[in-house]
C-alpha cells in the first residue's frame, strides 16, 4: 500500500542536522528536476519583492525567503519532523510504536512543490515553495511536476493499492490512469450535522486535514496490509470509519467519502 499526503505550510526548524544531499532522497529519478527547481527557488528568494509575489507570501513572511536562500547550507531533518501542520499533528508520527513508524517510512509519500514527493524518512531542510508558485526558468510548478512525476510515482505505487489523501493542487500533478486508477482510492471528508432534524453533510477544510491524519495513524497502528483497493476500503471500515463510495468515471480513481459527526 502507498499512502499519498499533502505537505504542510508549517515547518519545524531542522536543528543541527547535516546539509541537503539531493542524491540521498527517495525517487532518485527526480533528482535533476529537483535541482532545477531548487536553483530557481534559491535565486528567486534573493529578490524579496519578486519572491513574495511569486510564492504568494505576505510582507510579514520575508523570513521564509531568507530561509529559502540558505537551503543548500541549511540543516536537514526527516520530513516526518519537518512537516508540522494539522494533518501531521494528528498523525503524531513520533508517538507511534516502532513497527508503525517503520511502516510509515515505507508506505507514505508526501507531495511537495519543491521535491515532487519525499518519504517521511528523507532528510530535508524547512522551506517555502507552494505548488501554485511560478519560478523563473521553470514556470508553473504544477505543470512542471505533471511532466516529471508520473513515471516515478507509478514506480513507487507498484501493483498495490494507493490511498490518495493529497489536496487538489497536489493531486493534479499525478493522476493514476486505467489499471493504476482502479487500485487508487481518493478520500473526501464530510461533516454530518443535524439541522432541524435533517442530517446535512458538508465538506470541511481544517478538520479535513485532522481527520486524514487520524485515518493514516489508525491504518499504521492496525498493521493493515491491503493488497487491493477493495481491501483498502474494507480496512477503513474495519477501523470504524463510515465510508460511502461515490461513482467514478471509467479509468479514474475511486472516490470515497468518510463521514464524521465530530470535529
């Protein structure tokens, strides 16, 4: 099973770890693409006004640019420690027992505007590079990764099921097709509440991330090893998640809704 997660804008400081070595990251076929984006990001971040606009940052976030400028010299830490957003707080990787942590290292890939995708054990520095950015000489990162990612992601997925929890912009960089699509399950989180005696369901944002973090944590703790998409959906149900399947066009990933009543 392969689990795909979005990154988080929030990043922890890396401390005093070793410097970035692109050759040591997972999916080495992406090294050349990563190098071009890294070079463009470092150069752009030296021009603060242009960088703020290109990266969609506010004036109070200039510190993010100064951190970008030093990416090649910055200390690194495992990606599982660098990402600190709502999803990763709910996943709480550090508190998982060793077997579940090892499973996370094997099974989870985190999408990234800068790296394409990394495993939780890959050592990276904190950075700011959203998938919606446009970099000089590179262009729109979403378009760049749509060209570079497919072969690497297909290889990482192998012939097992894929649980795709990425947000829309990151999901667009690689969409499994045909046979791979039949093995892929995408998840939407719906909040069900009672309105005048009628159950009403709506898409949530902030708590969508927390639910996905808890879902991945529960899967890892369960030791589930589904070999098919059907078995993956059943594993979620076995964990007491209310799962509703939605119609999907032929050749596209399966979509399920996970319904929660408490946020």
